[in-house]
């Protein structure tokens, strides 16, 4: 054997025999055993018996080095993470945010619990939102493409009840899904069809002050009313241009007194009904003048009863009284602040702020109740806070903002700046 490290007392050029190798290794193990016993029970140290100290490792390495040679190495010591009788652990948060656990031994790593996922639903939470940018910040998201619970196939509209429940209308799955405010799946209803409780390309959803859920169906030209668990209460509408008829009912919104407003797309008008579907009034004709509309629109009602309509092909927002009298308008085509490329969803804050989905600019814009630009956020993409042609926006009772992001098949939740 050549190239070996010589035993102590032999000349450097003395060959090493197998007998010497055996004696050298035989001497090592008693030394190692003694050092281990001393590290475990000796010297009155209080370190945990399951861990080797750095000092002990160094002693073992020094003892083994002359016997095993200069190429002998020990793996670096990595402290074990373990719970003791009094672990230092952060308190559990009573929310859907990720819980982070910290262990107190010096220089032990910080461990994050896995994000709550399952085969059907993906929910992700931002545990520390930064409110310094002046616009709403990303909080969480949920949804993947599919037909399972919590999955989506083109979620086109979202609405929030007074108890915080979130309702999502899925155009291509022909159904409604209900979630908690944190995105936990609760229930669903609807299949493809034209019978009561069935849907054919539903487009809009709204929740009344009493908890009733209203769904606008483009292809069935009607409004269906349900209780909060999806039991059918009533339905109204047929195809046509008369009062109470629709040519693609594109959106629905409910006022503070329970009045129901419907966007009647290709009749270029808004129709107002009682909570049970009795016709009250209508306004609008095709065009670009004040009080006119061009094809698809969406509608929202403020706490004071004012009605806001996103006039998509005219790239503007119009404001009316509860009876349809024109008040004001804002917006032109473009990508600057206060400009639009197909404004779709629209929602109101309790204090009168107006959120507008600027679809082909892949962003959300916020305005005052009179149309003064406040802020905007969003870029094209699939990251947190990004959108690909978003469709709708809703505001919860606590001010949380929910955005339907259909091409990403998800709902994103944001927190408004306080």
C-alpha cells in the first residue's frame, strides 16, 4: 500500500502492512468509545444527551486524525430541531395565514408550515402586507382550473354578503360556488340547463341585504333568485325587448333597499325591479351620449342608492340616481390614470369609493364617488397582484376587495390602505 500516512514512530518511507492497518483501526475504537462516554455523562455539562457538542467533535477528530490519515473528514455538525417541555413557539393565528414556528436553540433555522393545499383548491396568503405603496395590497388567492370544489372554469363575477360569505359565478362550469371570506369552500349549486336552479352561461351574481342571491344568465335571458344555500326562490325574464324581458342579462346588482338592477346588454339599457322581480323602470338607448350605452355593461349600487354603470365599449363610467337620471361620467380610451380599455366590473366601498376593473389594461382603478382618480394597481401576469383580463370586483363589509381573475382561474383578495 503506497501513499498512506505513517504510524507514529516509523520512518516516513516504511511500507504499511495489513497487520499495521488492523492494529491502527483496533486502537481507534476504544479511544472513540471513551470520548463518547465522556461527552454523554462527564464534566457535569447540561447540554442535551442526544447532541454532540462542537468541542467533543473536535476532540474525536484530533484523536482519529493521526490514525486514519489526513484525508479523513467529519460531516459538519447540524443541530437537531426538537421540541422541549417549554418550546418557544409563536402563537397560532386565528386566520388562514401561514403559521410560522420558531425554535429557540441558538442559530436554529426558522421553519414555515406548508401552505394549505389539497388536490382541488390552492389558497395562498401574504402574512405581512405592505401598506406603504398607497394602493390595496395582496392578501390571498384561491382557485385552480378544473371542475372540483374550489376550482374554476372562467369565474366571471364575484359578490360578498354582509356576513362575509363570497359567491363566485362560473360561466363555463354553469354553477355558483360559495366560500368563506378566507376562500374556504362551503357549497355549490347549479348544472347546465334551463330549468329552475340550472344555468346556461351565467354571468353576474349579487347578494341582497337579506342574504338572497341573484344570478344573471345571458343565454337563458333571466334572473334567478336563491336563498344563501342555493334553494330556488323565484325567477323572471324571457328573451325580448319589452319591459321585464332581456337580450342577454349580463349583470345584476342590489340596492340598499332591496331594489334589483339588471344590465340588459343588447337592449342597451338598465332595468330596475323590486326584490321579487316586479318591473319598476328602465333607462338607456344605444349610443355614446349621456345616459346611453353600447352593448355590454355592468352595474353597481352605492349605499346612498346612486347607480354606477361601466359602459365597456364607450370606455367610461356613468353615474345615475336610483331612478336613472344622469348625474356625471368619466373616462376615455387609453392606459393612463382614469382611462380605460374595456371597463367591466364595478363595485362600491361603504364610504362611496368606486372600484372599476380595467380589463385590457389588466388592472383595477379606484375613484371617488364623483369620478376623481384615487389609485390603481395590477399588471399583466399570473403573479400575486397581477391579472390577465380581469372581469369583476367586489368589496366586503370589512373593506376587503375581491377580484375575479378568469384567465388565471382564481379569486384574489386585497386589503385597502387604512
